[in-house]
C-alpha cells in the first residue's frame, strides 16, 4: 500500500518506517538520543567532530544537509582539523562539569574517522577513554573500516587499535541496527564510563534501507551490578594508575553487565540445544543468513539439521556468559568474522577451561587441525561461508534440496566470467581537473605522491612513484636522499592534507635541510571526498606566509589566473607569480634550488567549479570549445595537453577524430593548447536544447505513454537489480530513486552503492534488493548469479568481472547502454580502439544473448533532452517498460519528484525511456536529422571508399587530382585480384587519398568555409554566438624561444570571410605562385606523395599471396602520419621507422621468417 513520503521523514518522523542511508541513520542517531534525554527529564546537548574519510567520507556533508534538524536538537557539528584533535575536543565535552559555567546536564558526543585516523588518534583515544565519560554525556566513536582497500591505502581493521585503547567495540549488521545499537552505545558509554566504538563498513553505511524508528523499540535495562561509591565517570583530580585500575577492573565488567542485562548478543536462528552452532557478527551475520538462504536452509530446516546461529553485537570485550551458554551441548561452533580473529580467540579463551564433555570444537580461521578454513584477508562472501558450512556438515547430512541448491551455487560462483576486452573503468582525473596539469614534472625529474586525488598520477605517465600516509609527505625522501645520487624530488601535497597534518612534514624537511620541492595543490575544496570546504582558513597567501615563516627559501605561485588576486593581498616576501603555461619552466628552476622550495598551484577543483556554477556562486564563462572534425587529424595532442576525458573520440568517414563532450566539459580550456587548427571557441549563446526540451509539456504526453507492463513479483523471493555506471553521472541517484519508490509502496528494500574513488570517473556498482518486507532481506550485496536485472548505464562497467559474476544465464536479464564512453587510457593512447563488440559478447555470455537488450541510450537521451545526464533515468524508464523493475511507475515518478533535482527533465527522461522500450524505432524517427543534413555513414567497401575520396579530392583540388587517385587504386585492384586476396586496395584507397589531400592553408580554409562546418555548429549551439579561431599560420606565427615550435594565437570571427577568400586560391597549390608551398612542411608533404607512389609500385612489382599481408601493412603506414607541424613531424618519424622495419622484411623475407621463428 503506497504511503505518503517526504524527504524530511528520515529526521522528523517519530514512528513507523523511513527510508534512509546508513550515513543518514548516523545523523539521526544523536537526535534520537537528545529526544530520549528530554523524555527522561535531562537537558543535554550533543557534539560531533572528526575527520572525513571513506567509508565516512560523506558524513560531514550529511550533517550539513541536516543542519536545521541537528541545531533544533542542540547538537553542535564542528569538523576537526584532523582526527586526533577532534577526538581531544570530544574528550573536552565530557569535562564541562569539571569547570564552572556548564549550561547542560551533560554533552553526548560522536567522533568519526576512517581506519588510519583511528591509528593516528591512538594516544588521545587511550587517554580520553581511561579518563572516562560523564554521567549524562557519553561518547560513541565511529571507526570507518575499508576491508577491501577500495578507497584506502590499507585494507583496514580497526579492532586491534581500539582494543589497545581499551574501548569496547560494537558492530552493527544493518542500517536498522545503526539506530538500535547506536542508542545502546550511548547508554553503555554513560553506564560504564567508557568510550564506545562503533565499527562502520561501507557495506552498511553506504547502503540504504527502509527501517523502523518507533521510539519504544529500545528499552534499556539497568544491570544488577555493584558500581563503586565514587562511580566510574570522569573526575578531577585523578591519578593515572587509578584510571587504569578503574578501566580494566570496574568499567569493563560494568560494560559486560550492561550487555548481559540488555541481551544484545542473541540467538537468531535454530534451537538452543542444536548440535552445530555459528557465532557471527555484523556484516558477516548477514552473509551467513544469505548463505543459508542460498542453500535453502530456513528455520525449519535449521532445526532438522541441528543448526543454530548466535549473533554477537559487541566484538570486544566478548560477553562470555551468553556465548558459553549458547555453546552448551554443541558439538562444534563455527565463528564467522572478517579479518583477524577477534571473537574466535575470545571464545576459545572462554571455553578453554570448560570440562571436555562441555567444550565444543571451535573453528573459524582455522579448523581443529590448524588448517586454514575461513580466510583472514579481504572479505568473506556468502558462497565462501556456504562452502565451509557444507564441508563441516558433510553432504550426506544435507537434504536433497540443499545439495541441489549448493550445486547450483557452486556452478554460479565457479563460472569463468571475465572481460575479454582488457578495458576497465578505473578512477581518473575529472574533466578540467587542476591535477591534469599540476602533476606534470619536467623531463628528468621524479615526483612522489601522497593522500589525495593527485595519487591517481601514479598510474599515469607522470613519473610519480611511491606514496606515504597522510601528513608525512616528503619525509621518505628526507631519509632516502642521504643514500641516493638523485639530487631532488617533487612532492605532491594536497591543500586538505597540508591543513590536516602535512604542514609538519614541510617543517621536518626544512629542519633537515633536504632538497625537495613541495607542490602544494590548492584546489579550494576537499575534492577527494566530495568537495567539502576546508576546516579552517586556508588560502594560497596564508600558505606562502606559513612556509616562509618555517624557513622555506623559494616560493612560486602558479595559477590558471595569476592576476585574480586583489591588490594588497599579503603574500610572503619573494613569492613569484606565473601562469600555468609556464609550469615546466618554473619547476626546472625550483629543482635547482638547494634546500626546500614550495610551488603553490592554485586552481579550483573542476567538480567543485561545476557544483558552484549550478548554484550561481562561481563565474561561468559564456565560452565553449568546439572541434571542427573535418580539420582534426585525430593525432591526440589535445588529449596529451589536457589529459581530459571530455575530449572524446568520434568515428568518421576519414578515420577517428575528436569532439568535445559538452555535457561533461568543465571549461578548463587546456585542450586549446593542442597544436591543431581545428579548435574553435564559441562565445555567447549556449548548448542547443534537446528536441523534447522546448515543448516539455508535449514531450510528457505525446506520443502517448504505453500501457504499464506486468511487474516482477517479490512475494516469494527478493528481486535483485545491479546498476552499473560511471562516477559523477547520476548512477547512485537511480538506486536512490528505486529505493524510495519501493519504500513508498511499503516494500522492503536495500541499496548498496559501491563507490570507491568512483567520483573520479571510476566504476560505480549499485546493488538493489527489493522484497516483500524488510525482514525478507539479508545481505545487501548481490551474490554470484544473484542479479535478476543488470541495468547497465555503462558498457565497460557492465562487462567487468564484478558485474558479470552477478549474472546467471536463463535467470538474469541485461539492459545495457552501448554508448562508447572513453576511459583514462585514451588520453595517453590516442589510437586506442573502443572494444564495443567484445564487451557486448562478454555480457551476452554471462546472461544469455536472448536476455540482453542493448540501446544507445546516451545518444537518444542527449538528443531528446539536451544533456547526457538524462541517460540513466532514460535507462530506468526503459527497464521499467520492459517489465523488469518490480515497482510501479507512479511510485518511481513520485520518488523523482521527492529527489527534487531536475524533476521535469528526469521525469521526461524516464517517460522517454518507456516509449523507447515500447517502440524504439518511433522514438528514433523523432531524432532524424533535419532537412539538408547528410546522414552520417562510413564507407566500408573499396568502391564506397573510392567514390567518397574522389568527391573529396575534386573539392580539395580538381578532377585531375581525383583521376590520378583513381588510376593508382585501379592498378592496385587489378594486381591484387591475381593473388586472390583483399585488403591492399582498401589500404591504398584510404592512405593515398590522405597523402594527396594534405591539409595546407588552403584546405583548412576550405573546410572552415564549407557549409558543413556551420551546420555542425548549429546542431550543437544556439543563440547569438561569436567564434574565435586558434591557429598558428606558419608564415605569421611566433615561435617558442625554447622549443622552436610555432605558437597558436586567437583570431576573431573575421576569419570566416578570410577563410572563404583563401579557399578560392587553392588553384595556386603546388605552383610557383604558392606562397605557402615553399615551407619545409609543404615540401615534405608533396614529397610523401611521390614516395608513396614509388612504394606502391614496388609492392605491386613483387606482390604475391605469400607477402600480401606485409604489403597491406606497408601500404597502411601513412595512417600513422597525423597532426600538424611538430606533432606531424613526430608521427612521421615514427612512421618512417615502422616502414623501414617492414621494408627490410619485404626485401629479405627469409631473414624475417627466421627471426619470427
């Protein structure tokens, strides 16, 4: 039954069910504590502090978004400069009654930090925990662990560090338990006087669920425990040995008494007298239940097998009375927990002295013979747990149904699914990211990485090696420099890390007089975790003052706009200012400085620019880049210069060219530095809206929406949807929409977003599970073969091994967007081909070809709605209409409305997806090109190629040149026919035409004067705009004094009539009156034509069936000659080396054959 839902429900409702994320549950938790205190007659306040980091990277943002709710509950949120200082501030909140002037009865606190933050805070955690909490205060410490190191430099487990600080550790299994156990955590902290740690995994905090929030769910029982007269709480004065004695001999027993009294470790399945027991905790509990579900073991079957499951909620110290009672009568106990054995060791200790007849075998990481059982590294999966359970039970003890289910599970998990293409979607710098430029180093230099987005440079051609933990950047070189002949290194240091702790590393380098240049990358935001503001006043000029005061002798400021600083800005003495175009020169100068130097690179984070522009708080220049594909040579220098993912490949009749993805472009403009005349900037106007945009009212009603499909049922078993896509494109939003819609319909739902560093263009995978009720759902992650639907918003991620493993032939369906979105590899490998066919085959092999539906969703959605961001919602509508989403369209559209972001566009995209699923041809008809626009087509046969190139060469020069071209191709065709093979004529047809039509000044002018250029502009832009051309005319352009290369200049719109005029003089090409023909570049281009004709003649003279393939390769060498000026020279040099190697084989085939063997 649909229910009324608002986005504020998660924080304002006091009963019933709400849909929220794990992060939002942690935001709600302190508000619930305040409300419980008020009901108990206590006037308390709350304080939250810590430092962001995955899996708690978005916790601070969620708190800011809920600011009015937490303020209304007297909760103060104050991010820490770093984790240990934040923890110290929490310690202070427990001391308010030790000073005069307390305004509240107590302050409850919440600290947060990822695993490395727990480690660096060990000193204060132990001090504060030993000192204790206040009677009406209490501290819950959120310890974020990344068991698979997806967003961390270590695969982290915080328990050992927390145990060292004597802090009890709770591990919630679900979003629901974040609320339930969270309230117990505060109560436990108050009762025992201890800090209480709350282990947080991405599996839970990054998931969403529909949960119960009734205020009376939690009834706290006070234990019958004899506390000392002076209590267990913080006091002053205090003595250190007294703190230790109180913590270990009173507080810990008090905590265990509380746990027993509230029965928080409990039997979850089976009978107490079962012969086989499983003891588990947190995420592993859900994995155990999912494993049992996969095996078909329900409560009745568990009783028949003699199986019982006991769930521990407090990892350490283990409450042993309950678990030893559970152990009574058991023959064996299997402990299931991830990472190192914390519970297992405590349970073995607890049972060690029990009588032999009452002491079960305890296994976990190892079996009773010390052999490995459950792995100690990485994470556990339901299949691994199921395999161990079956091995311990023995197949004979299982029912035929369970054996059959296990065989099916083995088959699914054991299927060899892999991405045969070799292409992967890995994190990369965003379009326009400052690090695209700032992380470059001069030839001969090396850089070191640290913590931050800039770490991605390790995997690029930036000669960046090694990294260190946060705040120690540069310190490894302090040690290594004594034993190395390398005189200098660059050390990348993000501005967030600098403020967190990196400043001390610079002090250390100065103190040791180490020769090093710190590149402080000032991005004006904490980019890595979502663009949060700095936790204090960090500005380039204050950085300069600080490092100067520490003794740094040379400071340079490099920026994309070095003139932006107001007059009177107080910089440190001696700071020099440079445009980013001079970065290489500045770095070469700094590496000669003896001692510590600092380069401050100031450019705002590209993703943050985009966010601020949407809010109208950052300048948005009315300027966009456009590439004239006819002029473009596909050389890739624009990608080399910009390292930008918005420079995308486009297949054309004349080979791969480049285009600018206007939807993702962040207006960095560094691609303009590519040495190529194809770049145009469009000033004014705007990107043309989609065909459905201007008549949005019509778009949502005409053509009519198809009838609603029959929806999948979830009554008998949960339904699994795997959503795959690219970070930053709205994939997570699709999962959130589905989750909210399922909640509206009263269904149970969980959504797990696997992000990692996906916001940097990496892979995003969301696991959505929908059931009849929340109780029907266990593990939030889909297991092997567990996806009923793959909703593939990106072809590359859809064909990844992780995604393919979730598919099962005859059970799964796949709807996949076929748009060819490049990966970061393309920026360094301009000729990289997108393996679309191989990727499709991989998906079909995993799901079955008949269950797959491929659609070019990005092209359709962008054409309809003017922005590629509409793609994913289009895909959701498409899948819904195919009957593969178990949620009604009314609820889905209501969820889109509640989300509040671009509601009209997203609703339209959803509906257009429905229409396309019903009648794709009809929708594609609406997108047909306007009149007088020639449909795009690539020639495939030799006849088609010759016809295309003949027309092109006639326009390029005249019919005589076209006839010269045809004559040679015809000669090749005749010779090739005698060999009975094909391919040589095609190679010559393509490459000879390319050499004949070299792009000189006349040709570039003709291609700009062509009406096709204006038509292409008008298809992409609208409104009154002006054009600026970026050219380096050989006869007029200045040269770089260092490299000797021509420098590009900007030219205004007056160039269009100039182009038209110049194009008329093409008849001068190659004559004595050609002023451009005397340049070395033009002479070389004419020479290449003659050389190629000679080469083809030589190939035809010796052509045979045996050397035909080699002839094709030789005839294709000009395909590698691309670009203009010095770029073309470099490609030509490489092509000549290739040709020389191949000619050597041609002239000496026997030697080549021997070498190959």
